[in-house]
């Protein structure tokens, strides 16, 4: 049971995202998928891959595996390793 969702880190895609975030220094990573749906007016879509860790409370990371991996690779603020 995860902090926000019951099923976390239980698919190959979620495990791949988790591994990439751990490589950047995140600990106790939980990754899950939320059904895509309309969000509030003028907000775009809601859902997709989400994660939380000891370092991030709750963060939407992408609508697809490719989006999530691209975000992890290009969002420098996600890299929290001490010696980069």
C-alpha cells in the first residue's frame, strides 16, 4: 500500500520509472498510474504517471512512459545527488 495509492511500483513501466528516479538520488519512491481525465477548466488533462518520494511530496511526471522518462532525463531539479 502506497502513501497516495494502493497499488504502486507494480508494473514494468512503473518499476523502470522508479529505478530512474532512484538513480537521481530519490529514496522510498512510489510510482503509479492515474486514469487520464479532464481536469479543471483551462488546466489540460489530469492523470498519467505520478510519483512521490522522501524528496518530492507528489509530482505528475508524464502522460506516457516516454514522457515520464523524458521529464526525468531533462528536469535538472529532479537530480538530487550530492555529487553530480
